[in-house]
C-alpha cells in the first residue's frame, strides 16, 4: 500500500481544496448527525483538515500493549489483549465473509466515496429525534478510520472528532483501493473475545482459517463487530439469544442484497452452528482460570464503564484488584465440596462471596461451581454482579425486617412475638417445622428462624419502612410487591453482592459500604490512573446501637455452626421448595455469603425433585432440591471456608459495645423489665438501646415461667414448609 501514499503537505492542500466544494453539505450534515455543535464557516472546517493524523500510521502504528490483571498480592490473574491477530490478504478471506460484511455494514461500499451521505443524514436525523446514538451511519471506510487512527476518540461525541473521521475517510478512499480498505477492515475489526481480524475470529470461534469459512460461519462473524459482548455465543442465555437474532439479521441483509437464496438462509439457521461453536470453545478454552473467571468478568465490567476498548486491551494497563488468590481458591474448593456433598439432594452449583466489611473490597468471588459447564449455566454469576444472577435470599431477609423494627423502636430483643396464630389477614402460613411455639422473644424468633413472628412484625411495619431500611444499606434491587407479607421470607431475588454489603453495615458499626474490585490502575508508563484508598466507609446508614443489636441477635444462628464464644454473626436462608439455600454472616473483619442450588439448561427441571415444587412450575432456573436447607450450606461451605480463612490468621476481638446500649434483666413471661426482687428462674439478662424501644417495668409472673427453649439446629421439617 505504501506506493500509493503522498506527502502529508500535499495531501493537506488537496484535502482543503476539496473541502470547499462540499462545505455546505458537510455543515448541513453536522446539524443532522447531532455531534454536539455546528460550524460557522468553511474556514473552521479547514482548521480540522489541518490537524489530521497521518494515514501512514495505519502501517506504522506501534504495537498495542496487553493489560494485566493482578490480585492484591501482585499475582497475575489474567491478561487482556487485542493482539490475537493474524493479518491475511483479502484473497485469503472467504468471499462469503466479505459479502456478509458489506451486506450488513455498508451495502454501497464499492460505489460510495468513503461516506454514505444519505445514510449518514438518516442516522443523524434519528439521533436528533431520538436523542441517542446513530443507527448505522458509518461506512466501512469510516469504521477503519474510527478503529485505527481515531480509536482513542471512538466514544467521543465531539464535532471535531466526527469531522476528522469524515475527512480521513475521504482521504483514505483517494489513497487506497476499495479492496485494500476492505482488507484493512477485515484485519482490524474486533470480533469479541480478543479476536481481532477475520483470521483470528475464524480460528477462535470455529477452528478454521478465514479462507475456509462457510455461509453459517461467515454470516455469524459478520454480525459480531456491531456489539461483540452483547452477541457473545458463549455468554448467558440473553447474550446467546441476542447473538442468534443478530445472525438472522445478517442473513436477512444478505437476502436483500441477493448474496444468498432463501433456502440457503433457512438451512443455515436450522443447523447446529451454536453447538459446533460450544464444542470448539470447550475444547480450546483453558487460557482463563475458571476459578477466577467470574471475578475477571466483573472487573471487565468495571473497566468498560470507565475506559475505552483501546485502553483496556491495548493500553498496557496494570490493574491491581482486591482479590486474594489463596482466599479465592479456598472459596472455590468449598463451593465444589458443598455441591459434591449434597449432589444426592440435587445440588449441582453454588456461589460464595467474601468482602472486607469496612471498605467493600472483594476478597473472593465464586459465581458458580464450574464456569465452563453450560449444563449448570456456569457463566451466570450467582453472586449477582448483574440481574441474571439474582436469587431469592430466603429467611436471611428477616434481618432487615427486625432491623427496621429495632430502629423504629417497635421492638427490642426481649419483645414477645406471635408464633401461635398462623392465620394473618385471612391467609394461613406455616413454619418450617409445622409447629407453633406461642409467644416468644425476638431473639429466639430470629435464632430459630421462625416465620410467623417475622410475618406479624412485617405486617405491623407495613413493609415500606423495611424497604427504606434496606435502601439505606445500599440494596438497590427492586422489591416486588413490598406490602405483601411473604416478602419478609425472602421471596424476592436479590444481588448477593448487595446482600453482603448490607450485612456489612451491621458488622462495621452502621456504615454503608459498596463492593469494590479494584485497588489501583496504572498506565503503560506507570502513571496512576486511579487508586482506591482502602479507608473504612464514613457513610453512616445505621446508628451504632442498632448495628450492635443486629450483631448480638445474629450471633444466635451462628451458634448452630459451633461458633459459641467467637465473634461470628450469621443467618440461614432457604427458599420455597428448596430451590436455593443461603448462609450469610460475618466476623469483625470478613463478611461472607454462600449459596447452593440446582440450576440446569432448558425449561425442564432436571434435579429429579420437580414434584416438590409448591405453587409454581419448576424449571431449569427454579428447580427444587431434595430438602436442601440453609444449614446444609452453612455446614459444608460457609463454615469450612471461614475456618480455612482463619487457619493462618488470628481471630479478631469481638465487637465493641457502643455508648447507649444498656443491659438489664427482663421477665421470662412477658419480656418486661424485671424488678430487682425477681427470682433468678423468672428472669434473664438482655441488651437494649437506651431510650428506644426499651421494655417497660414489669412484675414477672408469681410462678416461675418456663424458660424459652434455647435455639437449636433444624430438625427434620414437615414437607413443603414456608422458606426458612
């Protein structure tokens, strides 16, 4: 291509001369395309023409540098790059891919002069009327310019960037043939997963050379450059569906241009291309460690929200994350162990998230039992980094119900709650063991995860204050029908990340934290682009007194795992018909949630226990297990992880009691303050917030009341209980 190049000065003069002939059209176009302004004079256009990068850099650009992701200790986790490229001449790229590309991206490629003015004007009108991005106004020539010479400005809406793109496209058309431009495009365009160019893409997705692509393969690849991450055939179900729809759009475009016959298109769509890609992908995948893959995906989302594609994959960034690899590997092993232990109950996947409760740094993130296992939808991150991984949290929601009631002064730990009347507003509710225990104190109700007390408390609160309480803790997940009583039983799907962050506010004394995966990012020269200070949050969400009471109350369930005497607070959660089981909790220096379930591809539940579905249609996403409780998760995943975490770490001191917390004796029979003369067998010690929901003075029963039963591990419950 170098034989066709001119000197830069002569190119500028010629370009400026031609500009004056199209200035009026360009000025009108600028208004239409909505790029942020207009030009007052042709001289202003000339200004941009005098500041263009050299087309020579299309051949002489420096090599892109890979970016690297490290754990908090400097251990390499993954490498991000755009160097997965093999340049091939146009003759070695399947004519089918060329046809599919032009039909999809630029049908007038061989007849336009680098800018399709009519198409661009239509796209501009769409921008103005819809106030959104242009819908396919760029030609292949413009895309070459945008993805090479102007790649650092690709996301810019600046008028100057758009003018430079148009001028450079015109100049590129003068200096190179159409075949050369198409060759440039097909060797530089991003097809996703780091496959840059047709040869790399053909090899990555199908294991073939670009010259050997068939119609199905070529038409699929041609649709990817528009939005590679959205049309990911190896992604979650929504991405795969979008990829299929885009593939069909490409074939429809080829039908419109006469490049394929309807019968050929129908045959292609009826084929098994996606299965072929999945098989090839499974055979060659191995570069990314599946134990850290969900976290890498999470970090990529973080980066994509802040940096351009070029910066991420070519900028030589050094990304130090919050992940602690030994802790991550421990978490992954414990999830796999739990799934293996309860495979007979139908468990086939799980998740675990560990976080620093003071600043939100993510220490471990296991999104599924096997990232590469499509049968369990392994690439869906069950820690809830996006809504596709949200799951119901079961009775672990009750901490919010009681927390809001404590904050409002409606209850205190000794308040007697109703565990004897199962009919509420005309609806009959049952508990996990099918029993009722009468009027019991809040502390006991939470420790035993009784449903009726939580339902009656939620009814008294009317729901809205509970949601408000959750929002203060940072939970943004929509709560459907918050006024309905079963909400307190954790029927809503939520983000595990937000759930752990919210519990962290109980742990850290009442401060809201947000999950954070990155500690520092530097560029290729070592300049710091961003750094997380790692300081504890100062965004107060709860009073220290409410946070302390929550800690103290949640220590009850932790005793079920043998943590009496240690600073451990936690709560179980089991959803209706055992479609998922939770254990969430914390110590003063780590907050952890663990989860197990059965999830499979397709619409039919394959656990073998679909008959246990109570009031809903079992599916691959909502699939009953054989009575898998939250305690099972606690015993086989959560506790082994926590114990392993502290093998080489000293256990922290317990939480400091803040001012404003009182300790006093209360009557066993009604939870009122016990007179000093009350016999020991008629009272017990309890903690309260001074001046907020304190128990009133009482007399205690004349005869010693039976002590409330101590919280105990779950017995074998009745069939089809409410969530526990």
